[in-house]
C-alpha cells in the first residue's frame, strides 16, 4: 500500500561509473578517467536527483556526478577541514561547543555531494555505530550535564531504519538535560520517499525537535520534496535549511533568491549559507569570500529578513563557525583631537548610502 506520507519516487540509485555511463551522464572517455575518482570517493545519485539532471554540468549534475577535478588536490585542502576528529571524546561524538554536541550514528548518505566536507569519511560502508558504541555515546552525553542540544548528523541520520531512529530518539529523550534535538539531513530533498509514516512516528519526542535540510538549488524542491516537507511540518517539526555557496550551482543573485524564496514558501527558514570548506578536490566549487559577501549584499533589501540566511564559515581546525557578513556598521571614524567629541558611528543602508548612528 502506498504510504500517504511518502512520495512514490522509483528506480535505482546510480553508484558506479558503469551506471553513470548507461544513464548518459558521462562518456566512455570520462568513465576511464573517473574510475580513479570513484575508487576514492563514494558516488550515489538517487532517482529523485537523476530526474533533475539535464547534464553533468548543470546545477544538479555538478553536485553529484563525479568529476576529474576531484583529483586536483590543493596544498591548503584538508581531509578533516572542520576538525571533527580532534574533538571526538568517544566514537560518534564531536564536542566543539560547551552546550551542544554532534552525534554521528552512521556515515551513509542518500547521495554523495562532490563538495562534501566529510568526503574522506562518508560512504555506503561507513561508520554505522554498533549498539555498544551508540550506548557509550549516550553515556558520554549523560555524564556531561552542560550539553543541552544534540545535533544528529553523519552521514545522514534519516538513512537509519525507523526502528534504530526510534531507539536514538527515545534514548536521547530519556536524558534529563537534553532540551533540543536537531537532525541534519538531505533525505527529504534527495530521497523524499524515505519520509514515511513509520519514520515520522519514530521521531516522536517531548524535546524541541528541529530538522535542518541541506539543499543548494531551487530545482531540488520538487512536488515530491514539498509533499515530504509538508508531512514533516504536519508533525509540528520546524524546518531550517542550510546551503553551500558553490561555483556553477548557486553563485548568482538570481539562483540564491530563487532558492531562498522557494524555501520560505514551503515554510522552511533559510538558516545558513556556508562558505565552502576546504575538503580535498573541491577547489572547482570555491567562491571567494568577497564574492559571497557581495552576493548576500545584493539580496539585502531585495528579500525580507526572514528569507536572508547567515553567511558562515567553519574556521579550519575545529575553531568554530562564524558569520562572514556583509557588515553594515562601519568602523568608527577618526575625529580631529581638538574637536573633543565622541567618534561618530555610521551605518550603511542596503543601497550603499551611509548614515550617522548613535
Ligand atoms: S549529504 Fe551531507 S554528509 Fe552526505 S555527502 Fe552531502 S554534504 Fe556530505
């Protein structure tokens, strides 16, 4: 019987260069070159994404079809660009900030983004925590009462079976000091058919549950995705989005505006626009920070504050996430000493004019 919460996307996920060739996404010549990429980094293109790709170089294809550029490693690139490994007290836990921690129950994703910051770790065979390891992670959380929020990430937690997901939600909900559970996921976008009534039932909790979906282009937000999002929202689970600023995918004012407007129309609040992390072989997606700030600035005033996300970077080495602007409060102006007056503060309006501000 068809699950009313689950759209009916059918077909096979493409995982090999041979299947990419058969699907017409790469040529015979590409296949030879891309074998080396496929050996190093996982590939998965689920049916919902396959339908959207018109060529390997369109905004959807670029995100998921392997490219020979991925073997061009730059000196500054790092296999663990945001420093998860050094901040992991027990397997599956990353503790970067005082009041919150990541819990990574698996490293499997519904698709494998070619720009992923965890690309050296994620994959179809990857990192499913055993029952014992998961229990050790829960005990570590219990022993740290300063942790108020758990961010379930991975991989993608919604790739777990409903049974396993229910266990995680119940166990986290049994820890008195956990107030917020956040799930970072690409599943509602990449494999909306996984959002079943059974999976939604497994997410039941008396804590504040938030979902953060990863999406980078308005074309990803199909009718099936909208149905899956609606089913999640109907459970009273609020949804935020995070996107990565990517060359060739969403590096224009029009593409970003379209993405953020589409999200808000679905009742998803655009939350973060990430500056690309320097994972190996991702330089072809890099958009300089000055360009990123200018893009955000081009949207200011054009879209409402509800639509405008925060442009952020994870400081390499696990030093934390910070906003990159643009800034509207200008540096204090130097006044002549004899004036004996307070230096004057000035702000910039969205159209670039400056005004005094006290
Ligand atoms: S869904 Fe997230 S973790 Fe998985 S490959 Fe994409 S960016 Fe990486």
